[in-house]
C-alpha cells in the first residue's frame, strides 16, 4: 500500500473531514482514504457508458442522476 501526503488542504476542508471522521469513529486519514476511494470508483463509469448503445440521453444527465441517487443513501 502506498502513502499519500496532502499539502495545502484548506482549513474548512480539514474541519469537515474531522467532523465526518468523528461521526464515524475514524481518524481523519482513514476518512480521507474512504472518501478518495468512493470518489475514484466512478472513474470507470464513463467507459461503461461509452460501450452502451446511444439512447440520446446526455451523459451529464446520467451522471447527475447517479450522484443524486448516491447522495440519498
């Protein structure tokens, strides 16, 4: 496993990470890794969508709907 050092993290971002981490009983580092893992899972979505037949639905609408559905969980 690799190590990632983050610099120039805005104070408000770090404050929010601390709050999220505290709610879940995690360290700030563990919370940051979890959030990075979650956001990077979406990288393959465009490739999958590109292989589907064109139904004339804009990709932006599909991605917006996915993000909205994920935020409701």
